[in-house]
């Protein structure tokens, strides 16, 4: 006699049917345009790594015929400020802008499973309200009037689930908005969808039993990243103008790396974080390590456009936010007098040696910056305390016994996702108050030692404005193979703002076929990382055309300086790429 299905199966089927029904029939792709191998949500978890081939679906929204020429113009030809201006000057109605992005989001979902809660009907209704107000008064509603945005599934939206991939939390809609949602709506932005996350919000592959696995649109063999993976995909596919996620171990920076877009992890208190479902015990973040919320976008300018409106107002919306200042946009940095900016190059955390292509792209950016007027480049010796950051961050993430999340999983008969298996997640033993205090004291010691990175250890005067380092010690990996998170989690531990800037694609010249790394193995994390480059266990050609990015970091609360540094670095990179494109046409 066959054993009965676990309870989560029926809930997942009901939830997926609800999601499918929220997409209008006229927005649905013909079956022949969906590449073969688009597995069911359940199959995507267990069979995905075996059956997904190298498929790029980025161009399908543009060529499928569902989007009109005007909708393609709206979703492809404007940055944030230009699009808002077009609506406030009546070139476009907010409703037609929102509809274009909702339709493109629906198409993107059918190719990648990036959405959890499409909010299309309420978004279109809100857009009509904005149009009516503008026509009646002649004034927009806020500085982001009509801007289509999306948010990670964890954020509460009144009347909508925040299931975060758990069947036990499905069909339990929120009773109120998260502070970030209220702030965005007060600015005139319109939330069009919520997006997929990993089971437990604690892996680097956005995969769960309720919605299945979110796929990377650049190549379905690669991870889309996590835990803000659905946002990364939706932003990359132009299904939203700006996405908002959270970051405790790298969860806005890693998906940006995986999709070749931009992200901004602010300091604690800059962007409203409250009003979220985590599955954890309430208040855990105030005792352990403090996650933050931040945006993902397709340009540094778009990150700056939303941060400029959020940061000065955040303290009025969330009890965890602090007073903030963000200069109003005036003269573009590209046209302004060059500011002397010192950028440090931090090549390794001393724990996991970056693989050759990661070291190479860091060197390339370093050389570009050395040729940039107004920029002084220095090499940063790896602080001894850096190698301690990952372990401290990991322990602070796991200060409880894990029973809250495990109870949710087990209550519906769910199994752990592939990345969690093998002892990576489960029930443990909570720290005592004495143990937690000792761990926080260790954190303070690390923070104190890391301050020397900004003074080069030679004075009490800050010598370095920003540093660049890897986002990860490896390229975008295959499904369930993401390795060390120390390069991202460390800066949450330290509360340093950090962002992701894409540089270029992985090329044939990066393969180094027949050449292995000869540096000494530093430990278990380093050993695991090298398996992603070892030709005996990995076909390096899987990385071809994957995005290569760098991480930009500034000292605590220096968020606007992070934006400035990202602009400088991105301009240097984009200038070189433009020159390369021109040369290739000659």
C-alpha cells in the first residue's frame, strides 16, 4: 500500500494553481516558446541539476510577441528618474507603465519561476489612482510617482501571504504592510509582485517545496543565487525597475552577482527592515547579527535614485532606522570636478583563496582605477581579523537551536532542500546568555581590528575611502554548488555598506585549461572552493559567459560614499567596455 502524500503536496498544488490563475491568459507564453526541460516545481528541486541544460531566456520577453513596441520601450529605454519624469509629464500614464512591467514580470515568471505573489490587479488599480490624482491636481504623488517595484516574499503586504516558501505559512495573509511597503507607497512607487526565496532564507539557491526552484535566465545550469534570488531574476529580466531584498550573508549582493546586475547593502538603519516573516523567533536579529534591507537594480544611478528618497525618510517609518542624509542629485559625477578618492584593493579574506578568474578580474579593475583621474589606488594587506569574520557571522546567525524553522518544515512533512542536506541545517543547541555575550565581545574585537584596514594601520586618520574585493571566491556556480559566503557575510558582521558592480563576462581566456592552482590549501572552505575549479570535478566551460563582478565596500554609515565609489568604479568599467565594443566594430 502506497504511503500517503505529505501534507505540503496539496498545499503546494493549491498555491501554484492560485499563482497561475493570477496571470491573465493573454499574458501567457505559447508552449513552443518555453524551452524544453522547464520542469514542474517539484521536479525542479530533485532533478534540476541533472536535466537543465545551457539555456539563455533573456531575449524571449523581447521576441515573444506579447509585448507591444510601446511596452518594450517602457521596460527597456528608461532609468528610474527618466521613467518617473515621463509619467509626471504625461508622456506615459502610470497605468500603462505598470501594465507593461506586470506583463513582462508574468512572462519572466513563466521562464524562471521568479514570482510568489503577483500583485497585478492591485498594482493596476493603484496606478489608475495615481493617474486620476495627477490629472485632477497637476501634481504627482511623491518623487517615485508610478515607479514599478517588487519585493522579496518575506516583506508583509496587507492581505497577501508571506509564506517564504513554507507550505505551513501559505494562505495566512498579512494584516498590515511592512514599513518599507508603506514608505515606498508614500513615495508613489507601486509594488507589482513578491518574489521567490530559498527554504529557510539561508541558502544561496532560491529553491523550496511551495514554489520550486527559481532559474537563472542567463543559463539554467547556474544558480540564481539567494536568498533574494527571485528579485535578482526579475530585475535582470526587466520585469521591475527596482527590487528590494534583505542581506545577512550576502542575500542582495549574491543574486546581483549571479545575474550580472547591481545591488546595494546599506548600513543597519538606512532602509526599513521591520515587518517581515522569517520563520525565526521574534527579536532574534536584535541579539545576534543584524540583517538589512537593500535594493537591486540595473544601474548605479537607479540604486542612487531610490536610496536618495528612502534614506532621509526611513527614520519616520521604522523604529530600527536612524536619521540619514543623502545629497539631492545635481551635477552628474561624470561631469563634476574629480574628487580625490582612495580605493583599496583587498585580494583575499585569508580564509578562501579566490579562483584565478576572480583574482584576474579584480586585477583588471585595479588597473582601470589606476588610470582614472582623481583616484588613488592602494593595495590592502589582508587584516588577520578578516579570516575570523565568517565563523563569527555564522555563529551569530545560529544563536538559537533552530527549532522554530525545523518545526515549520516538519509540520508539513517537507524535506530539506539539496543545499541544506549533509548536516548544513538542523536542530542544535541554543547559546546561553553568557556564551552570546562572549561571542558579541569577540565580534567587538574583530570590529576594532578591522578598523586598521581604513587607516592602513599607520595612524588614526582614515586613509582609504572604499575598497574593492570579490563578491565570492568563485564564478557563478552550478545549482547547489555555491561555496564560501565569508566575502559577503563579513561585511554584515562589521556593518559596512557594500555593493555589487558587474565587470564583464567570463571568457575563453579565463579557462586556463590544464593549469591548476598551486597555492597551499588554507582549510576546509578553501578545499571545497577549489573543487569548483578542479578539472577532475568541474568542467570549467560551464562558467563561459557568466557575469564576473566585484564588491565595493565603505566604512560603517558611509553609505553615500559607497554610492560615489560604485559610480567611479562602474564608470571606469563601462568606459573600457564601450571602447572594446567600438574597437570590435572597426
